[in-house]
């Protein structure tokens, strides 16, 4: 074998070897994937779960219950009546809007009541707000009575039949002049 042929053969062998190494790298088995839940992250998940549970308990204890929210709901609803009687439609509007805010609290603190409260808002609070907007006392009173019926219907379906709402016969606060400031 002369030198030229030897060099040719050697470089061909080198190319073959390089290709083989290249293919080898490409075909190398992919590393085993890391386990989906390595130990450290399992610990973290358990900690987050425990924290979530603790927060749920706090939410229940610290935040107002349905009953607390209902007391405010009740006062604002009665105030709406007296505001309408005094034709103070701005106050009536304010109270109905605040009722929406108050119920949002209960929707968050007592999520199991959220659907029923939202249904009540749509079927009762929104028509009540519309009646207030019209500034028509007779229309307002008719809608108010329908709303009372809806309050009581929810008390029945919530196993609270003993809580019965009616038209108020006394203003919730003697310190408030429901006619407002002229
Ligand atoms: C989504 C259902 C629902 C609707 C709508 C509803 N209530 Fe209630 N209400 C309840 C439940 C449930 C309770 C009992 C609270 C509890 O179990 O802690 C309650 C309790 C009350 C209480 C008694 C609170 C107490 O602790 O003494 C009053 C007053 C009250 N509601 C007024 C009203 C008025 C006024 C309306 C309508 C404007 C109304 N509620 C609409 C579900 C509802």
C-alpha cells in the first residue's frame, strides 16, 4: 500500500468512525425522566394542602356567617322601604346596591349559598332596583312585596321556615331621617 492510498483509507475510516459516533450520540437512549413527584415537591404539596385547610378554617371563623350578613341585609331592606315611603329614591337606590355588596360577602364566605344568592339577586334585587329607578311608589311597593316572598322562599328552602320577613312597621334607625337632606 503506498502512502497516498494509506492516507485515503485512513481518512475514509475516520469519516466512518465519526459518522458512527454521531449516530451513536443521536441514538443514545433518552435519560430516564425525573419522577413526576420528587420527594421535595411532595413535601411542598403537603404543606400547601395543610396551609389551605388552615386558611379555610380561618375563613369560616373570622368572616361573617350567613346569619351576620342576613342581619345587615334585613336592615338595609327595611331602610329601602322607609326611603321609598319618604320618596328619597337616592337612598333607596343606595340601600339596594349595598344589599348586592352584602350578599357578595356571603357568596364568598359561604360558597354553598352562592348560587341561591345570585339567583335571588337576579330575580328580586334587580327588579327592585329597576322599580326604585322609576321613582314610582306603587310599582316599588308591589316589587317590594314580591321580594319579601322571595326572601321567605329561600328561608323555607334553606330549612329556616321559622324566619319570616314582612313589611316593616318601624324604621330600623330613629337616628336616620329617611327623607334625607334637602
Ligand atoms: C339565598 C337564600 C336566602 C335569601 C335570598 C334570603 N335569606 Fe335570609 N337567611 C338565609 C339563611 C340560610 C339564614 C339563616 C342563617 C344561618 O343559617 O346562619 C337566613 C337568616 C335571615 C335572618 C335571621 C338572621 C338572624 O341571625 O337572626 C333574617 C332577618 C333574614 N335572613 C332576612 C332576609 C331578608 C330580609 C331577605 C330578603 C331581602 C333574605 N333574608 C333573603 C337565607 C336567605
